[in-house]
C-alpha cells in the first residue's frame, strides 16, 4: 500500500544455522516511540532444498505470531526478490518486531534466512 506519510524505508536481511529442534531469531527491531512500521515485502530461503518442510518462519509482534507470516513453511519470494505482502503487518510505537525460524528436524541443522522490507511512518 502506498502511503504519503513514509519517513523512511528499511530492508533487513539475515541468515543463520538453525540448530536441530531449536528456534532462532534472525531479525529483531524495537520500533521507536514516535513511529510506526509496516512490513511490505518478505522472503525466506534455505541453503539446502531438503530443509523445506523442516523449518517454520514467523513474524512476531511483542511475542505474538502475525498472519500471514505466522507459520510459513513454504518458500515465499526468493533471496533476491521478496514477495509483496497483500495485508501489511503493522507495528505501533515501542512494539518489538522479531522474525524467527524454528527447526523441527531433530536430526539436522539447517541454514535459513529471511529478507524483510518495510516503511516507517507517522499517522
């Protein structure tokens, strides 16, 4: 959604080895007390195609999963082109935004990543 009150745009990318049967935080942002934030685009990726189905990506707002990235097991976008989110995930001042990946595979560690684009704005 195009908005006229955008202060700045932001893009974050991170990847890590997600150890077997653990959850890791890839991205963590504390929204400032005088701005709001909206995730507009998102992509997830893995280093090995066998990891698909074993990893679950979530976007959390103050620890609460946010749709549509609340149980993402399939690929969304790619490492170069994040996919537009139809219904943006918005955050209020002082909210904590986290992108986590859970490895449900008890036998393997997997390398996983995420790219997130969004807008800081005032209303």
